[in-house]
C-alpha cells in the first residue's frame, strides 16, 4: 500500500448507543486518519437485525456529530449491500473456496476444531447450512501499529454466511473495506485475533490487506470490556468536550487543562496535530471514573 493516500474508517454495530469504549475507538481512528492527512469514513454494520436496537443507528450518528467526529462522504449501511455480499460468496464458491456446512458449535468443540471433509462431500446445498471459507491452517505475519509483530494461525474455516441466512461479519467487513479503498484499520484490541482471517480473505479476493492498529479496550471494574451486554452507560452527548478530553487521556494524549472549556471542534483542532501514536498505552484497562454517561 506504499504511496496510497490514507483511508480509515469507524464501523459501529447498531446494537446500542455509543459508550466510552466506542468513543475511544472512534476518536483514535479519526485522529490517526486526520493526523496523516487522510480520509475518515463511517460505516454502519447493521447486518444482524436480532441484535440491533431500534433507533440505535441514528443515535450513534447523532452522538458522533455531537462530539465533532464527522465522516467524509455518506454513511455506508451494510444492510443495503446484501446482493453484493451474495455475489462475492457465489464467486468464491465457484472457485471451490466456499462450501456448505451443517456442523453445530457443540460438534466443532467436541472435535477439537472444524474438520471440513464431511461437509465437502455433500452435493446439493443442505437445508440450514452455513457457508464456510476454506482457510484453516494458514499462518499470517503482520506488524500492528501498537502491538508490534504478530504471528497468527487460522484454526478454523470462517463462516461467511450463517445457518440462519444472515451474512457474517467476516465477509462483509472485508468486502466493504475493499469497496471503500480502506488502507488503515484502527479499531479495538478485541478484534486483533480476527486479523489473520480477514487478511486471508483480502488475498483470496485478490487485494492487499490494509495496515492494522488495535487500540486498548476500556474496561469496567469487573475487568470486562465496556459494551451494551455489560451495561456500559451511553455517552452523555450534552458533555462532548468532557468525554473527548477523557478519551484523549485514555489514549495517552495529555490534553491541556485549557481545553476543559473548549468546544468539541477546538478539542479536535488541538488533538489532530498533537496526535502521537507512541504515547498510546496498548494495554486494556479500566475506564476513568468520571465519564459523562446516561443509563
């Protein structure tokens, strides 16, 4: 990707409103893009209706706007791209790279991993089958911006379309990153372990993978990642400057005390030229206790 202009993105799932952990990820990806004179895109990963909260997508976008985090160009919605994912799947299957699988998670655990030999002997598409990408056993090496040199082995063929008929995250995220020309993926460290799987799909689709950087996760007092499932409070959009300054501190950027009375635009105007990758503490840790949030 040498010589390419930086294109980054923030891709939340509308399973609930933004919380402090998602603000850290959004702000880190935004600042890294802006500090490199790059483009920053927003994509809504609304692929899983059963897990989505009504109105969450609009609330997320409103929260980003309240904090001054404006994307370049229109928001991409994955729910509007299902035909594209299906077309990619069909092309991979025509090349013999995707196959149908009826194995349950319990069966896979009992076998110590997925063995595709039985699945591959099936003829016509069986009812209620997932579609998997053949990739287990491959090893990838890459340099993460904050976690350094990584060596990852793919242990299981990834599901690209679920048994319930929904397209899987692993497929959509790579197809969309290719479509949007993403060159740098800055996201939370909980997704670090998925990197090799996605790198492999990039290559199977004939594209070079982006550069990766995984930011530290903000945790609750019980050591759990802040999330809707763990009852993380939603950001209080009425206190965006406070939230931004706490997120900058979490990312090791040391905003001056004078920013406490600044507007979000002024906070970001300071943060962009002062963004330092090497001051980010890559370790997951408890979120500061003074976050402005609502329940």
